[in-house]
């Protein structure tokens, strides 16, 4: 079947947005046969992929690590355990679980106590050496800030993705503040100014600062608040080197009912592989959810940290030895070659799409998606993608009844780039692999054109 005529509505939408056609790459092809593409435009031009990069990371991780792969956090006793008391330190070694939460820790610590560890007469030592990253690994990605949780750097022992959530509610006595997760010794210092203005007229927005290095650590809340304001939630990302993880560990241990005579320590040793006594086995281990389950979280909500952890975990030898980004890139490139791709068909930097260095071609994405459709992990990939008009990053797009639910697509958003890639069910009942990429200073105005292309595939496929 020859390629269809150009979808005029797509290019008209691009024109209205002021986006030049040469900065756009489009392709749709049936997953089941060798027919010519339903439509293609600039399909062999390499462009910045944004978060559609996560599709490549997903496919590679499923093949290299396997759908049931789990990340494991381990605890070692560095001393004798007698009558429920550890005479020494407890070592916690992070295994790269990007979704490890304070609640997970508390449940894990409760299980340790049921095994006989109730008191630690020493310290809890933090070790995060299984990810061996360096400054040059992050040069192509945004610098983490408190306002941008999605810019977090990989960390072999991350808890709650390093995010603090502060909640504010109104009461007759004024604003009521709380935060989660609980952090040992951290309190809220409320400096909100209560105003008589309407919420919409408040001049000083509420801000939260995590002041952690001058004890006692505190959350400083400032700004204006009015009695009529509804509940508010403010998310604060902690920065590399933060005390967040030790404070969360200490709180989880005590909340589980454990006793600790020392403190939770992270120092230079935290980034060096521990020298354990020969034959010492973990006292306890916590397994993450399986990889195919985490893929749904990663792709439906475009979780950058999960993607970066998956990429690093593909490094040869991990977790028996620390993962480096150089080794992970090497493994990724080897996988791409096995898919029949040339060296420059796809360039993967850290696997998340946060990097403008992650570039690829629409025809290559379509090729990978078509191959995956007939591969052993097809359902894991398909079910991980946002559903048009229903969930994830597509929950507010494609709401028309005849379009909703007919496409499973990974979205991509980056400065100067917007993209979609995945699967579309055509009106004929056949499924199409699609990729649509815009690289333009006005790319943020191109969502209508991308959506129009997907709708065109549905109607014409």
C-alpha cells in the first residue's frame, strides 16, 4: 500500500503555531506487515527525542535485565547480635531501588525486629556506592533545584526520591501545617502571614525551604495565607549531598519501634564499596517491585529518576560491582547494534530524555516499536504506556469519544522539543507504530499538531 497523502490538518496546525516543517519528523507504519509507511515526513532526520527516549530504555532494560528483575537494598550486621541487641553498626547498602519509600523502610525494619534485631548499640551506616557517577555524567541535564523534583540525580540509596511534601490546611485557628515523610528531628517553622485578602489577591506566594545543615534542621514556611484558602500542597526536592536519606532512615527505624544509641551516618565512606568480613551475608534484604511493574510508573508518568536508574543498572557486572554511566552506555550501544541499528541511529545519554544529547530518528523508533510488538515483552511495553484520554501524561489529551483509548503513547517534553511515540489502533482495526517529533523554539505550541497526527492515523489506518 503506498504512503497516504500528507495530512493537511497537521501541517496547518504547525503553520498556525509558527513551527517550520523541517523541524518535524513523523512516521506511522503497520506493525504486522512489510507495507510502506502509512505516512512519513523527515523520518530519517535525527532530532532530540525528549522523554520518548524512555521507550528505548524500556525495551533495552526488558531484554538486558529481564521483566522480573528487582533492585535489592541490603542490611548487614557489623557486630554480634545477642538477645535482640546489636553490639556494633548496622550497614544499609543501597541497590538502586528508585522507588524505595519511607513506608517500605518502616515495614522492612519491622521485619528485622521480628528476626531479633530490636536495638542497635552503634550507628546505622549509609552506603550508596553501587552507583558510581561523576560530575561529567550530568553535564547535559538540568541542575537539580528544590523546585524541580524531576531533575534528581541517580542515587543507589534514595528514599522517597528525596522529596518532601508540605501540606497546608485552613482551620478556625489559622493554617495547619504538616509534612511527609517524617524526618528525625525536623520540625516546621511557620512564618506564614495571615491576610484578610482573598486567596487570589495574595501577594507573597507560599515558599518552603529545607534548612538542614544548621541544627536543629527545620522546614521554613513563608508567604501569605488567607482563611478562605483551600488545602495546598508544596513539593520540595532535596539536593545532592542532602541529609534527607539519613534523617528518613532514622525516623523509619524509630517509627518501627527500634532503639538506636548512635545516629545514622553518611560520610565519605558512603560512596566507597564496603569491605565486608569474608563470608558475611546480609541480615535482611528488601526487594523492589519487578522491572515490568516499575515500567508502568516510569512511562505513564515519565519518571526520570526511574529511567536513569534503569539505564545505570544495565552496566556490565551490576550489582556485583558499581555501575558507571560509561559502562551503561556501552551496554546500551551493544543492545542497539543487536537490533540492527547503525551507531548514530540513536544516541542515548542517560536514558531519561532529560538530555538534549539524546537524539534519534522517527523511522528508527518505529522500527524498534514494530519489532517489540512481536517480541517476548510486547505486553509489558504496551501496558506501560499512557492511554489516550485516560491516564498518565495523556489523561487530559485525546478526550473525544472516538479517539479516547485508541492509542498508547509515550510523551516527550523538553525545552525546544515535543514528541509522541507508541501504538495507535486505526479505524480498520490494525495497529500502527508511530513516532512524531518536533524540534523548534516554539515546540510547546505544537501539541495540537502532534495530536492531529495521531488522530489522522486513527482515521486513515
